[in-house]
C-alpha cells in the first residue's frame, strides 16, 4: 500500500500517489480515493465527488501562525498554558465541536472535560442529536451501509438531499451498486423520496412525495396507522400532509412487500419543529415494519467524524453528547448541557471549540455569549470562530495531514491515510498538551 | 407590506464546497446570502432577480437578494436559503429542551426593500 511512503515532504516536484485515501468531508467517509500529491498540494483526487474534490484541492497549508493569543502570534507552549488556565479557572467551562477531528483527539477532549468538570458536547447536538434522544426512547433497527448495498430493495430517503449533501451515497451504497442479492443494481431497487422541496435528489427517485412543511410527524404516524390496516379519512390525510391517502397506501404496500427496506433520514426531521418526536415516529415506524419484513433505519450523518464523536463520547461517558461532568460523574440532559443552550442562556463562562464554527452556525444570543467569554479554538482554517478566539490554534487537517481513526455514518471505523505533512500540530498534540497542563493545575488546587 | 412564508435553510453543493474553499471567499458568501423563492410567488410579489428583501423571524432580521428557484423545486409559500451566517441569525436561542434550535421550517415575514 502506498501509505508506506508516509508523508515524506513532496516538495521536490515529484508526484506522490496515496491510494485508498479517506475523504472526511461528509459522513460517507469514502476510503477509495486515489490522491496525487505534488509540492504539498493535492492535484488529483480520483473517485472523489464534487464535495470531496473541493475538500482535497483546497487544503493548502495555512500560512497563519500555529498559535495566536488575542490575535498576536505566540508559541504553542504559551498557547497551551493560556488555554489550560482559562479552562481550569472557569466555573462552567464547555467543550464543543469535535465532529471534524480524529477519534484519538476526541478521546483526549473528553478527558479534559472530566478534569475541568465541564460540559462535553459535539455538533451532533445541532445535527442528529434529536435522533440520539429518539434512539434511547425507541431503539434503532440498524445495519451497515454494506448491507444496504447488498440487500436494500426499497430505499426511502426522508428529509434528506444526498445529491447535494452526500453525493456518492447513491452510487457507492444505496442505489447503484450491484449487490449479492441485487444482481441488477439500480433495476432491482425502488427509491422513494419524501421531502418538502423537490430537491436535486428527486431525479434519482422512482417516487417523490412532496409533503407540507412541518408535517413529517403526521405523515409518519399515518404510515404507522396504515401498517396496522387502520382506516383513515382521505380528505383529512391529504389536507394534513399535502399527499393523497392513496399515495401513502401505495407506499405502505411497497414497504410491506420489500425484502429489505431502508429508511434513510436527514435533518429535515431533526431540525424542524417536533425534532426528537419526528425521529421517534420514524424509528417506531421502522420497528413496526419488522412485523412484516426486514426494515432498517439510518440517519444521514453530515460531518466526517460526527459518528466517531458519538462513539467516543459514549465509550467515555455513557452518553453520546450534551454531557456534564461537574459532579465528578457524567450526566446527560439535552436542552440543559447542550452548547446552543449553555451559551444562549449565558451560563458558560469559558469554552474550547474544536473543529467547529459556532460563530457562523449558532443563534445570535449564543454567539454574543461566546464572544463575551474567553475561549480557545482549534481549526485548520480561519473562520469567524477562530477570529474571535482568545487562543486560536491553527492545526493540521485530519485525513490530509494526520493519521487516525474516523467512523463512517454506519458506525464502521475507517483508518486515515494522510497525503502530506503540515507544519502545524495536530488536534491530538494540542489537546494532549492542554490535558497535561490542566491536570497539573487541578492537582495543585487540590493540594 | 410583509407576507408570511416558511423558510427552509439547507445544504447545497456550492455551500458545501465553499466550506472547504473558505468561508470568507466570494463563492461561499454569495451562495449563503441568496434567497430562493418559488417563481409564482416572485411574480405575485413583483420581485425580479437580485431584488433585495427583508426577512424577519421572531428573533432576528436579515436582508438578502432573491432568485427564482429552479423548476418546481419550491412550492408556493416556502423559501430556501443555504446554511450560513444569515440563516442562523433567524434562529432563536431556545431549543425546547432538545439541544437543537428550530433551524428549518422557520416562520418568517418577507418584505420587499424599496
């Protein structure tokens, strides 16, 4: 394998090939990308989608200093010392982000959260966090993407637009592959799209059901009723969902007749009013369908290692996100310990943001609070969040500059095969340094 | 005179590429500051490509340029904008005990800026 050529600086104009590199832009985590690297720049990314190509081609090594304190260049050691003092001295420190870094770095971040008695939360809380709550309520009938490729004969996408958010999902996993039990690939599958918008994904579907906005919960419960052969009022169903009862009946007929049904759901469910109740309805429908046939559900995960974040935080604390360590043991309570809330309610008094950009993505109230407190950022690129940080570390990009492990959206761990070295430290190195200093500072307080 | 719509912020290919190209690039800024409206609604409201409108939610207000959604991608009464700074400014801070602010299906008032 070409990774044996590990990271020699390709600055002499020679071409280095990295086979089976892993793209960490989205949750598909495609690990079949062949990279051509010249002068520390990726010039070709075979098999990468439009998002993957943009991910690989736009990673020049950032010329910013590896550490800025209050906007001024500083040594990494000074940055680590300042960061540790901010976190160790806070009353309610929070750690947030983590979905675009390695599992190894995530593990250290959870350790820091434990030492400082703070919150550990990931971008899951503003992604499929509501689905994480629903898993605890209903359970998850699940499978790997490989099983979908080999068995899935009815593929339903609900509130998800993979054509734009996960471009290779159709070709690599869900629609096009010729599988063990689907020798004719796409011809052996039926694809249904349920969404408010007729997105670019509609072209890939055999059936498109355009529902009214904010009516996912009602539509899913209509399907649950139809699964039980209950009679429903056609006028009421169409008025409520925007889709005729006959179309829902047709879909239920297909679901019962499928040999291996798959419901892949996106943030159309979790970000819309109802949130975890929408996800619960979908998971309950899938559970119900197993009385008739094999049926599974999978959330479409966005960031490259957001699934790893769920796994690592769960191993370490027992909960996937929104965890508080202030009593010396982990407590889980979305809405109380989640970052959108602790910032908007002005509770957090210090923060460490790892590989995430809440200054672009959070509510105005949350952003104002973050800007008002001391915080540390770790990010390979400059973002509105890094610009406002008290201590801003420029770090190496995971998967392109650093090795490690990430989890695909179906909880399958995938190794990273980096393309070239970065002059900047990895998240793992910075976090390990902060953890060492935080431990020392906390031990000194106990003495 | 304003009119109520349902706003759905979401991912687009260009917005996704823009994250890698850099959030301060023109491409990302342009993609995340253009509002898509169903052509029928544009015609009814007398809006032309590039006209600017004010969107107001319970918690925020932004000004954006409009463009007609392609084909029948959007039904009447529904607006779309790529995820970004502006869409987030219309979200409230309350997560209703879920950790997730309501980020899609937002009630907004749309008003043409003269």
